[in-house]
């Protein structure tokens, strides 16, 4: 998936179980594991981009319907875990989790049974900007998703952020 970072392969049984626990049981330990993997990835692979710069994590938002059904956003759990870990390890106060910036405008049915072309077309126009933060221009915006297959959700989120002038965007999925 072009321009999208994925930390693990979804077909790995441990990864699949971890994602299931985060997504379906709100398992905080599983979210901490994913948050730690995100922390390590950013620290090791993207240090030149993120060192000493403010970081804003944007969890991929759920539709209102899905949020009501599930009761929480699994991507937010991962982003909040990352935030806690970075604060503990680096004492970094340059991290913000923006849960109200990006809004999902359309509810989509489960994507796992859909074809690639259906996934790509389903993602168009699903997000809008709710609130543009008063962040410094040197902020790196990290879009956090739990699973990506085609990258279409992350690409659409990036497109919407670029549309309001945000330049430094890193889309990351825990699994692909």
C-alpha cells in the first residue's frame, strides 16, 4: 500500500488475535501492545520526521452508528496507549490525540467481505474536517488505523487533511 506504513501482517495469528481483542473486547492490554509497537516504530523508523516536533495522532473515526454499537473507537484506544507510553518513556508533552478533528460522514458496512474495487469506492467522501487545531506548522500528523487492506481509508483521510493545508502526514495501520 503506497505511502501507508503497516506494523504487522494481519494474517499472523497473534496479530489477528490482538486486533480482535482491541476491536471486539476493548482489551486494554492488547491496545497497550499495539500502542507500544506504534511508539517503537515512530521512534526507530521515523525519528528524523518526529524528533522534537509536535505529534498529533488522529485515530480513524468510526461512524456514529458503529460507535454506538461498539461503545468505543479501537483506533483511539491505540492512540491513547501510544500517548501514555511516549509520556512515560520520553516525558514528551508534544503529543496530542485529536479525536474531534476528522469526522466520518458515511457509515459503511463491514469491509472484510468486499472486493478491492468496492472498498476503494466506499472510501471516497467518507471523511470531513470537523475542527482544525491551532497546531504549529511543524506538527507531524499521524493517522492511526487498526487494519488496512487497500489503504483506501487512510488515503481518504490523508486527502481530506491535505485539503485543509496539512503537509506532514504519516498514515499508519497496526496491521495489513
